[in-house]
């Protein structure tokens, strides 16, 4: 999934990847660009458990029982302009 600056997806069950289905509860890795900050939450509308991820990171969630394949909302913000 690619997101543009300041894009919110508060309901991943309504966002469809190319291979079908939805992104809801299917994210197990997140990669951010140098100026991106991402907030992910386990429930729709940014509720439940939430985690902030800073810029220029790769976060593997496969061993994280709270977030692995349990993300239902995501928000990308830009921390600085190029």
C-alpha cells in the first residue's frame, strides 16, 4: 500500500489491495520514507491499541502479537518538506 502525505485510512476494511480482499488485519510490515510518520491502530477510526512509527524505518510486525495482521486504521503524516 502506498499512501500520500497526510493521508488517513480510518477504515481498512474498505480499502482493497490489487489481489482482492481488503487491507484490514493483513499488514505485517511497515516501511516509512525519510519524512514520514505513521500511526497505526488495531481498530477502525484510530481506536484500540495505537503505535507511532517514525521516518525512515522498516518495522517487522510478525512477532508482535498486538499489531501483526491486526491493523485496521493507518495515518501517514509528513514531518518535514523536502
